[in-house]
C-alpha cells in the first residue's frame, strides 16, 4: 500500500470524525498509520499527523487507555468528588511522571485540579 492509500483512508476517517462516528474513524486512522509507519523513509509530518488524529479519535470515543501510548503529554482534570459516569481517565503507568498540578475551587466549593503528566519514554 502506498502513501495515496494512507491519505485516502485518513480523509475518510476525518469525515467520520466530523460526523461524530468515532468508532468508524479509528480503524481507518489505524490502517493509515500502519501504512505510513511501514515506509522505509517515512514522511514524519504525515505520520505524526495521523498519530495525533488517531489519538483524538480514541479520546472522543472515550477510549483513553488506547490514546495514551500515542501521547507525550496528558492533562487530566481531577475532581474531588465521587461521580457517576462511564468514562474515566486511565491509570498512568510508571512511565508517566506528574509535572504540574494546578488546584482550584469552583463557585460551588468543589475542589478540582488540572494535572499534567509527561510520558518519560517518549512517543
């Protein structure tokens, strides 16, 4: 498969993302990324762009754990409350180091923090 196939797959995936069809976009981004990574002299910009789009599709789908290996940095909002929900931030492995924490209190008194993690193994 060639770069034109990867570009076509990515274009189709972009359309699915625009329609909110994240689960249809993910395999298309995965295939485009696999094609781009196979090239002996890879187009780094195109490969990176596809990797970012795949990570965004995972995040939009709530598949955070699948997005983590594609990321170099993660910013998570931690809320000091027990809440019902079906999507949670994944547990970070030891390769992720906390580099910043910004704590706040909402107008209603709820404590929350923006926490930045760095992937020490790189991407």
